[in-house]
């Protein structure tokens, strides 16, 4: 893939609030915005078992403001969003299995939290504010046609997908009611630097990479023939910055992926190769819970975001895994 850089504008004097900003996606976006001159505030509740980590902002420490706060704390969020030009909402309960085991928590964080962000935006800066929402492929459910575009039916397979879809609909409702622009980027199978590496509830590519780096066995359900569309996190962060900066993104939903299907078993083998592991992959039968929410094959069309925003992924799966391996090889004590 091409390694050319995206065309970003400077953002001097622009105030950006990133909810969930100590996490995987939010911190990588912050790493893009700070060099552009943006005045970045990171708002994070620091909840376990999610991916918050102060190591994620190590390179920009002292250049960002940190606020420990939960998006469900509406009044606190309003105070910190008051004078912002932009909000990027990455605060979320993202585990599919946790959403099934604890559905009320998922609704609370993903729906009530999103409504608090929107209420904060409604009361901020005389509505001169723009919001970008971090959506998910889980809002789609099973693939009805291939590749999946923004017009594809939405029939989520778990609570997380339903609640994220509901939150996205709140975003566009508030935009219509109160006039501030919003965009939503539906992220597909993100992996890469600054992702949590402590458990397998989400971020399975990163988790398996840790297993391989520690010469432990990778165990997968079934044969691993199902396909996914994998997205390297720095490409995702680029897309968020472009959506933030472009008026063409206003009022739009974008599917965000590589545009390429890869078998899960092939990803696992590439992980072992990248980590130079001699271990073999262990196959086990699907457990009932995971089988019930398995979506089958998945491939994304990114033609819309290419045509409107000029975004395209720069990082192949092989290169992305190499970058990820090199990052964690140097910083194991901060993430393992």
C-alpha cells in the first residue's frame, strides 16, 4: 500500500475534547492532533477492564490536558465541553461478551454516555461545535451483500452492536434538532499500537500477538476460516482527523476498513511469523456464547470515505503487525 501521508490542515487554537482519550483509538487520535497545533483535552473515566493507559500519551505528556471523568457525569462533561470546537467520542464499552453478560452496563455506558456527550455539545459554544463518533462494525451484524457499504442493513448480533447503533442514531437526531454537525466512523477490527494487551475480551489481534511474543499457544474457535477486514490504528486515526476537518463529512456515516477480506487463520499465522514464534495454533470447538454472536465473513467498502475525504489505508496487515510487534517489544513493561 502507498505510504504517502494524509493532507491535514493546521489546528492552532482549536480546542478538541476526546472522550475515552486514554484508550486505544482516542490516544492515537490525540497523537495525530497535537503536532497539528490542536489544544487537546483528554477525558477518561479510567475504568477497568478497558484500555486506558497513561503510557498511551507518553509522547505528548505535557502537551495535552487530562480530566478524569465519566461521560455519564453529564454536568462535569458539560463544564469541560463548554468552549470546545470539536468533540471526538471514543468513550465506550466495546466488549461483545461483556455486553451479553452485563447488558445494563453496556446500555449505561454506550447510550447514556453518548446522550451526555450530546447534551454537553448542545450546551457548548453556542452550538459552534462539531462531533465525530467512534462507531463499530458490530452495528451491521451479518453480511447480507459484499462488500459492506454505508447502505447495508443493520441487524446487530449482540447488545453492544444494538447500543452503538442506537447511540449513532442519537447523534444524528441531535444534529437535526440543534444544528451542530456530526459524523460517524464505523471501525472494523482495529489493531495496532497502544491497544490493551492484558486480556482477550477485545482486541484479539493484539492479545494473540502478546501470546506469540511470550511463546504461548494461540487457541481459536473452529478452523478460523471466517474472514474479517482488519484496520491498523494509525490509519483509523488519520480518518478521524480528516472527518474532523472536512465539511464534506458533516452528516455522514463512513464504513472504515481496509477493503480486503482476510481469513482469521491467516492472521493468526502471520502473527506467529511476525513474533518469530514456533508454537502451533490450537483449535477448539466453539462455545455456545461466542457461536451465538459470530457474524461470519465480513468485508468493507471504503469507497465513500475515499471519494469524500480522500482517505485510504496506508498500512498493510503485514506491515501493521510488524509496527505493532516493534512497539510492544520496546514497551512490554507498560502494557503486559
